[in-house]
C-alpha cells in the first residue's frame, strides 16, 4: 500500500517536469534572441566594415589617381554595388542653374541619364539652398511623396520609384562668402520598387560625397597646377626666347661696340690732333700719339696722373674749366696758350665735352686739341702785312692830304706876310694890317691843329695817348670854349650853348675834352652855311654827362656814315671844303679813353647831330 507521502510525491512529478520544460523553453528563447542579436550585430559590423572598406578604397583611389572621371566612375560603381541600387549618378550643377549627369552606373533595363542636360525648373531654388546647407533628401516612394510636378514628371520619365540625394559641396569661390557652394549631387535611384533608405545608407552616401568633393577639389587643384605649369612653361619658354634674343642682341651689340671701340681707338691713334680723356679725379686715361708729339710727354708718363699741360700758375683756371665740363658744359674752340714739356710756348684750340656711362652719369671728360702755333704766326704775319698795306695807304693819303692841307694855310700865310712886307708904307690903316696878321695866325692855328690831330692818332695807335682825368667844371669849361670860338668865328656863324640838369663836376681829361669839342664844333662850323646856327647842349644825368653838337648844314650821306671813323676818309659832298678827315677819328680815340660813346645821326641837306656820352666818375 502506498502511504500518503508516496502518493504526494507522485502527484507533484508532472508539475516539476512542466516547470523544467517551461524553463528550458525560456532559456531557448533567450538563447535564440541572443543569437539573433549577435547575428544582427555581426551583420551590422560586417556591413560597417564593408562600408569603411568601400570608403577607404575610394579614398585610396583618390589619393592614387588624379583622373577625376575615373574616380567618379569608381565611386558610382561602388555605391551601386554596395547599395544594390538600380542607378547611381553624379549630377553637376552649372553656373546658369542647369545641370547634367556627368557619371552614371545603371542596370541595363533602365534608361540612361548620362550626358543629358536638364533645365533649371527640375532643380528648384529652395532645393538648391537646402543642399547648399548640407541637407540630404531620401524619398521612399515617389508616388506617395510630396514631390513637385516638374520633378515628378522627371522621375516618372526615368522610372524612379525611390531616390536618395546627397550634396557635393566645395569651398566658395567668392572671397566675401564663407558658406560652401553646391558643386553637384550624388544620387541613388531605385527603379524596381519603393525603398526605405536606412540611416547608414544615408551616412555612407554622405561619406562618399565628401570623398568625391575631395577628389573634385584635388582635380581642380591639379588642373590649376597644370594650367599654372603650362603658363609657367610658356613663360619660361618666352623668357628663354627673350633671353636668347637678348643674348643675340647683346652679342651683336658687344661686337658692334668692339668694332666701334676699335674704330674709335684707330681714329684716336691716327688723329693729327691731340686727344686725351680724364676721369672724375682729373687723371689721364687716354693720351694719343698726337698728344705725345704735340706736348712732348709720353703716354707712360701721364697715364693715371693729372694732365701735365696746365702749369702751376694755371691750375685755378684749369680746375674751374674742368669742373664746369664735369657738370655738363661743353667747350668748343677755346684758344689757349700752354707750354710743352721743354717749356716751349704753344698756341692751341681746346675743345672738351663730358663723358657719360650707360646710365648717363658723367664719369669724365674728353679733350681735343689742335696746335695753331704756326697758324697764329702766319696770322700775325698776315696782319702785319695788312697793317703795312694800310700804313702805306695811309701814308699815301696823308702825303696827299698834307700836300694840300698844309699848302693852303702856308700859301695864305705867305701871301699875307708878303703883302705886309710890300705894303708896309702904303697901309697906314691898321685894320688892313690886323686882318692880314689874323689870316697868318689862323693859318698857323690850322696847321697846329692838323699836327695835333696827327700826333693824337699816332699816340693812340701806339697805345701812348695819355689819359689824366681830374675834376672839371664842365659847364664853365664848355661856356668858355664857346666864347673862344665866337671870337675866331666872328659873326659868320651863330654859336649857342645850353645846359640841362643839375651841373656837377666831372672826372675828365681836360686836354682830350678840348680836342673832342674842338673837332666837333669846327666840323659843325665848317660844314654849315654862312649865317648858320651851331648849338652845343650839355645835359647832366646822375652818372653821366651828354654833350650834343647840332648843326643844320650839308649833312653826311648814308654811304659815308659807315666810314666816319676811318682816318683821312671824307664824304664826296665835302671834297670842295678844306679838311683832313682826321677830326672824328681823334674824337673817337678821346671818347674811348674816357670809356664813353659817340653816336652820329645825319641827313643830307638837314644837318648833323653828334652825341658824346661820358661817365662822370
């Protein structure tokens, strides 16, 4: 018989078994969930690894390749394979808002988009702004999504059921804008059915879009580098050509300069004139053979030394001349007298000009010298011959004048003396006797005046005419002189005298002033008709005195006025009037000694005005 404890144990056995079964079921369920989670985790890890592998593969490809088309093709192919999408493309946006697919991978059964350009309406401005900010767009079902009509038509045309769009951004090309600009889009299409895009798929596309952006930037930099290299190469080629051309020109210029220098050196060597150059320090750099022959110093004696042709007593003049030339002044045909090495004097014509370097900076001077010693000697001989001819002509004219001018007063004096002797008993009237004595006296005075004029000219020509100025009351002197002339001229001519300005004493030579007035007034009286007026005007100015003798006589012809101061020259209209032709010559010599001036104006039949200006001091 079973006891109560045994019966109780048998009743509890099924319950325990059920509990164990339930516990095992729970454990199994938990194990299944854990396995599932582990499988999912492994799948996620495997998927992440594949994504990273894909991204790394494309990144490595970008680093290894500079061919943008190849990188873009690899990217879209990798995305299509990894996402199992029906179409993957890269859509580039142009500056005018339009765009086109530049790279595409699509299954054969679907229409290709590659190369097609789409209008701006397909890509509205609000999408452009959103993508520019880095936003993405994932459409699970195109037919159920709120899509713009124009975009819906576009998607329907190419059989798109779902799509994922990620922007490709680049650094903004505009300096004043900090936000990136939208270069294009990385797009995945699902054409077979709607598709729910996972977050990791979006993240993968964004990572790949970043790599594409790097590739694009790298490609653009490479293109810029290629352009820069090409431009640089072109510039190098151009510069090389320019340098080659410049080198050719330079060689030609050097050759031409060498030929010119050789020709110049030959010219300097063969020149009959002395040529030498000096540097800024005044040292001789070139001394040609003609300079050696002309002055006696050899080239070895003067090179890199100061010029020897200027003696110590001429250094101040030479230094002034040299500095003037080095400052840019050119001297032409300056006559100088210098000395040779042996002390022999030499007359030269000196011409000099500054020398300049290639930058027009004066770095020295060049001098060209001609020996004119022989020419000067010949000129002196020629001048001596001309003076001899002139003297001979003057002697002839003097003897002709003297034979006439001395004969007339001598004949007059002789006739008057003869009358006095023959008629001394008959002439009780003293007036006749006095008149003949006055004739004798006048004739003697005329001869004395002529002799004085001749002696004055002779002394002046010999440089022995003395000038002894002293203070003189000019008004009193001129007034007294007029009174003397009135006594000798009698009542035949009217002599007048006036004074203007405040009378002051003047420093003049009284003897020479008397000669000036005597000749001018005697000429005025001589060439004026009987009863004519002769006027002497004395005018004082602060620093000079003006003497003007005015007559209203026969006047001087214009052709004669040019020769008024030549000895023995007389006008054709005065041949019948006694005269020597020496008066104005004497006046000119006396005026010149006073450092004054004489000016004569005359008109035939009207009269003559002689104006003498003398300094008061």
